[in-house]
C-alpha cells in the first residue's frame, strides 16, 4: 500500500480533525513536531489554526497523505520565504507520518511528494528544514537527499537539563 497525496486540500472538519489528531499522536509517540509528550488535541489545535491562517494568506501550503481508508496519515507544511533575497527556497515544517504507518516506507514517499510539490512552485530551487538533534531524524532526511548545512548546539530545550541541537538541512531541487 502507499499513500495518496494532495497539495492544498480543501479544509473541512475531517481534514482539520485529522491533522490535529495526527499531530497529537505523533507528538505523544515522541515525534519532534513542536511539542513534547504528553500533549492533547486541545494543545495542538491553536498551532494548526496558525498554519490555517498562513495558508489563507498564501504563505504556507499543506501537503497531506491519506491512507487506504482515506484517513490523514501524513502531512508537511511548505512555507514560502518572505525575505526578498531568499524567495528562491521554501521552508519545510511539521513533517509527520502517523505512528501506525511508520516503518512502511511512507516517510520516503512523503519526502518525495514534498520535493515534487516544491518543484512545481514558481522559482523555487531548494527546500530548507530544521530538525531536533538526538532523535535520529537527521539521518532520515540525509537518506532522502538533504544535506546538513548548519547546527546550533543546545538551541532546543525539550526539558530542564535536556537541550538538543537545532540542525539545519537543505535539499537543492535542480
């Protein structure tokens, strides 16, 4: 089985609830997507609302992967750079695969779909992301073609006494 991807899907209750539930489930499984466990959907919802506002303003695009049952199983947010000297690359945020689907190759499918989507954006030459050190996710991104281009030691405080590196990675699209 593979996921079915949709860029900029219509935002309805099913999508909203699916993304929020995914975000909470990924966070509670230890995913580095802006929260530390435990987290509930009510804590996640305001962050998704911020993304919806950015989407409505045309700054952010949402890529959703649906499983064979039509449920939201994966997401990635691509945000256009607003600085006039950096408009040739996009930011990639909140890359998520539902824990029940991890290990099935869906992460690589999602990253390939992200690159394909970004190649369709006018004037975009690269994708940039940051990830939390200590999770191993930087090795996953490297396996998908991203290169580490910078690191800020201890920039992310997960808990008192648990500071992680903020790792910057880049994927040229040419």
